[in-house]
């Protein structure tokens, strides 16, 4: 099964930027889905961004489209999330996710999760 280790997270002022990173490892050579979700206590999980490691369409949640960018380094199975123009509403625990599959929209199920990292945006 997929193992995930993520890094990043911090406190930042509104309008600032942060970058999160994630590395997924597997004994298999097949491509798979990877992405980012976030959650605030008392609210449902929200899909942030996702992709297929074999290439193709990039998916973004409506609230972050145009501000966040997801990218990958296939050689190391590294996934990055560049977050710009951060708002207080972006404050949440962010999770890197991965799942075996070839169709990777945010509405699909992801069962492999990283440990999470806190992002706090406040003045």
C-alpha cells in the first residue's frame, strides 16, 4: 500500500504564501492519484487539488482555484502545493492523500492519508 510523508505548514498573514510538500512511496511501478484535502473541526473535509501521477487534468476546489497550484516531480513521487494570496478562510489542517487509480477527481475516494499539517492565516 501507499505510504505518505508530508512537510510544510506554518502561520502566515493574510495575502502571504506557503508551500506544502508530500512524498508517496510504493513497491509498485504503476501510476496513481495524489492530492490535497483540508479540514476544519466541525466541518466536512474539502478537496483542494488533485492529479494523476501519469499526467493529465489538474483538479482544483472552487475556493482555491487561481490562488493555489498543484505540481509533481514524478522521479521522486513528490507532490507540491503552492498557496498564494492566503485568506483567513484557508486556515485548516491540510492532508496529502493518495490512492490507486487512473481517474482522480476530488470527489473520488482516497484512503491513504498523510499525517496532516496545520496552516494558520491570521493578522
